[in-house]
C-alpha cells in the first residue's frame, strides 16, 4: 500500500538528516503542512530545538499580497517558529530525498481569526463564542476559506493536497489546559453544543421555518438534563430525542448544506489553480453532523467532488466502510493511523492495522506523525512498511 507520513516544516528545516530519515521509513510521499493551526510540538531529533511553539494559526509560506490586499480576513505568516518560505524550504529537501510532496492545509480551525474577528466564530445557544471555530455559513468566512484552500494547497512542486477541517468545527477542541470534560457529553450533547446561532445561521434556520430564538431556547432546555448528569444516549436518535425530530432535521439540513457547498467550492478553487493530475483529498468522517478536523461529509457526495478521503482509523478502521461501499469510482481511501506511542498510537501493530484497513477498502496509508515519533516508533514503522 502506498504510504505517506505527515511532517511539519520545522521537523525538516535546520536538520540535514531529517529528509533522509523520512525517506528511509519506506514511504513514497510526505504530507507537509502549508497552513496550520496553533500548536506545541516536540521535535525529538532536531539538532537545534526540542519544542516548537506555533503561537497562532498561520501559513508556512509568504502569502500572496495581491490576493489578500484590502481584505479584513486574511492569513498570517508564521512567526520565528517557521519564518520565510518554511514550507518551500522543507519541500525542496524532501523532494531531493526522493519523496513526492503533497500539501497539508488546515482550514476552518483558527483561533487567531476568532480572536481578531470575533464575529466570525461559531456562537452556541448560550451566546458563548468558540474562537477556534469559524462559522462556515458566513459569506466572508467562506470566501476566505476557499481562497486560502487554493493558495495553500497549490504550492510549487506539490503533487496534491489534503484539506483538513473543511466543514463545521464545534465544542470539541484540543486546547491547552482544557477543562470541558467535567460533564460527559456524547454525540448528541456535542451536536447541540456545536449548533451555531450567529446572524448567518439564525437567518438560515429561519429560511427552514424555525424561529432562531425559540430554537436556542429548545437547545438549552434539551441540554439541561445532561448538565445534571443524565446519560447522553448519543447518535442522531439522541439528538432527535432531546431536540425533537423536526427541529433536529431542520438544523441538520442547514448545516449539511453549508458544509457540502463549502467543500464543493474549496475543491473547485484548488482544481482551478492546480496543474493537471493534482490530487485533492479531504480529511473526512462519514457522518455529516460530526464536527472537527475530520469534517463530516456525505460519502456518496464527497467522492464525486474530491479524489478521495483521509479517514481516521487509529481506533479501528470501521469508518472506512461507508466510503468503500460507494464503489464504482477510482477513489483514494487513505487510512490515517497514529504511529506515535505517546499520543495513543500503536506503531508496533502497524502491519496488522494496515491489513485490516485494506480489507475494509483502504487503498493507501497516512502515518501521523513522522516528526513527533520517537526513534523506537519509527523503527517499528520502518519494519512494518518493509513487510507490507
């Protein structure tokens, strides 16, 4: 199976051995971050540092001033953690090592955007803003995300892209010192806490026959038992039970439409900017109402728009099945497996995990993350890929 390893530019730049080390794993490709959210990352082998703190969401190349001139919403270049054309420098080193380079582009996950432009953020039924989660229903935000996708994806020499967070983001967020786990919200509670009530979404609900104020009150009432410790039945049936079938269906119809049309627009913009043969994949979850880095999609629809999907499989490969069942198209189904032991990955079972994913329809592997993994983890990856 063709495999690609995720890499940050700061894993490579300043380390003459890094590109060769990645190539020596046995992967044919790297998925290299070109636009990324804020993070704090270990670099266990780098000769100059051990921790990189990316202070805000940034593009890891110089953005095109002609594209962004006069626009309130625009990407920010990285600070001293990844200066200049960090992406381009790393891409050149990786290509020289014989690796095919694809871009890794994070879209609707941006805390700096929410801090500088609070009105762009998702607003829950209580009026709380989620600065990490841009509302994808807002026209200006959608235009920003589409243009960012095209610019960040189609970097010089890139043969394809993988678009992350191309859909709704909600309450769940990997955040420093997070304190939101005190009440065990399941899928139903997470959905209700991720419903947006910004002006654009309120108008959208109205167009579907809902009164936004009444809907927000209904969401708050539905959540009240969960705050008191009642079990969250989870799943869509749980949402319908808590919110009522009509309200649940109307909110989902609005959100599904916004996500679907944004995915179409972003992929179309990338294709318009890209050379022939450029592959476009989405990080995806086959349940449309799910939020997060792996955007909820309709499998039947997304495989008519993109060349394929990258699917989270660390907890098991079952999410591949809805995509594989579509059949009839030469789509890429990439199983994303964490290979960093300290982050819940299992590099020592990579061979067996890859085989199970292949049996369920996976055509490729994605390995998260070559730069974060220890030498022991990478040895296990190297041995597994050699056996495959």
